[in-house]
C-alpha cells in the first residue's frame, strides 16, 4: 500500500492555487510551498523566461530594453494569457524543483473572483490545463476565504466576507454553501498603490516607482487620519520633478490616510450596498456575527475601525488575512467530495 502511494505521488499530485493579482500562493501536501509576487521577467528577443516571482519583482522597473517584466493578472483576472501560463508553470516548478525527471500530472483547485465572466473563467481553466493539470476545479474567492477562516459555510447562517486583494475587492454574504448577494469592485491594493504614486507627484513633486509606493502602503498605509498607535514617519526616495535629482522626503500615516480616503470610501459604499441587498433574516445573522475582513487590504491600519463606524457592526480581521483564501482553497482540495457543491468543474 505504501509503495502504491509513493508510486502515485510520483505521477500525480494535488495543488491548491490562489492566483492573485499581486501574489500567487500554492498549497502542496497541506503546506504553503509557494508564496511569490505574481510577476514574470521575459527576454524580449526570444520570449524566454528569465525569472518568476520574487526574482522578477526585484527586476521590476529596473530593466533595460532586452528584458520586460509583466504582471499577467489585472483586476483579478488573466490579462496576458501566455505570460500567465509561463508564470504558473514556473511557480509549479518551485514546488519540488529538480527532484523529478518528468513533472507529475496535478489535480488543481484555483480560486477566482466572484464577478468573473465565462470567458475569463475559461482563460483560467485553459492556462491551468496547459501547465499539465489533469483535473481543474475553481472556487469563488469569498467562499474560499470563509472556509479558510473557519466559517462553516453549510449552515443556514449568514456570514459577510470582505476580501480586499490586489486587483479586486470581493464582498459577499454567504449561507448554505452559496453566495446570496455579492459585489466585486475593482478598487483594491493596486488602486491604493496608484493613489500613493499620484499623491507623491502632485503634493511633493516626487516621482516614485510602483515598488516604492507599495512599500509606503505597507509601512504607513492607513484608513484613518488618527490612530491610537501611530507608525513612525516613512522615508520615501524618488526623483524630484523640478530638478531631476534624486531626493528623499518623509511621509506620515495621516498624509497617506488623506490620499487613500476616496478609494476607501468606494469600498465602504460597496459594503453598504451589499448589506442593503441581503435578505432580512441574513441581516440579523450579520448583526450578530459581524463582518470578516481578509486579503492584503485588511492589513491597512485602522480599516476595521473605519468600517465598524460606517456600518455600526463589529468588524473582525482574519488571522493572517493574506493566506485566508489559499488556506480555504487547500481545505476544499483536501475534502473535494464534501465541497463539491461550491466547486466549479
């Protein structure tokens, strides 16, 4: 029996993928084996893959004319099919680099945004099949996030999930293994990063790159202009637009809260709209259980408090919100029969 299992492991494997706009996470043998930025670097001359994930991210915005870096996903869906396929292949290779003569055939569960179209769904499925998957299942991100944070989605009890990723914010009310009402908006981490870029240019005449703006968001990104435990001011380096010379300035969290205010208001509006759409019985459950925040955007300082004030409901941030979706996808993969109803074959 053990021999059969080892033999089967050689030729087959199960992997759960959270294919995100900003980061891709892969679970293999119940462990998160890959956690990399969703980016790939290609040689312009022959379209050969130079680097994937963290290595490609280090090259991003620093390349010469022979190298291009591509982020194949935009707004939660595949924007560049070929690059996405190469990126998924590269990341699957990272699972057990160099230990096989030939790659095994995988059974995959991939999570997708809830507002995805049929064409976009097919693109995800085909990209997975081209990387050697023998069976591909898909699961909606809010459902995967709910499973990942330990909610029993089969019960007749309403749970509200707000998953703020890189490309989309998914807001859903879940009950009886299904999404009762949902909103999927394209205001998320990438938009916050762009807001910071624009603000630096407008307010401080400082031109900074995407990576620097992302770092500002991580260090001093805030949803409230006043926090109980404020982070220290952060030094931003970039190019002075007036003189063209590199310079450094310090930014505070209240400045960033001011520049993110409009985008966060749009997320708040979408949450309120979803609450309006919920049936009254489920509204009563949400009043008791509150709202669950997942995704990288949940780490924005003070966001839970701001949403709690706006909705007058308790707001809970998931433990390790970045990994909630992939954990849920992994659980669904482990219990395929049990979660058949929420998986899209």
